[in-house]
C-alpha cells in the first residue's frame, strides 16, 4: 500500500471570537487534531505533525470503510 501524503493543517491562532452575524467558531479543547484520507485502498489518519495515527482510531477506520463500501470512493 502506498501511503498518501497529508495536506498541511491549518493551525489555530489566538484571538477574539468573531462577532459579526453569520460567523461561527469552534472551542479548542486539548486532544489530537487529525487529517484523514478516505477511500481505497484504506483510510489513513495523520497527526498535524505528519505522523500516521490510524491505529489509534480503529472506530474511524471502521466507519470510513463501511461508508466507502456503501457509497463508493469519495474521489
């Protein structure tokens, strides 16, 4: 299996939340940020540092695999 390269993640920056109508923001809690590549041959998850962390989230792999089987590859 050839491992696809992850895109560089957008990192959070400190600042005030948006106040204009139509804007939303997400609270940053401690934890992992991951980037996923789905489809064939198998889903892959990377940390923001580019480390493969797929084995840490088998439930996400199972969900992605089931979705791809039911709906086809998202590519």
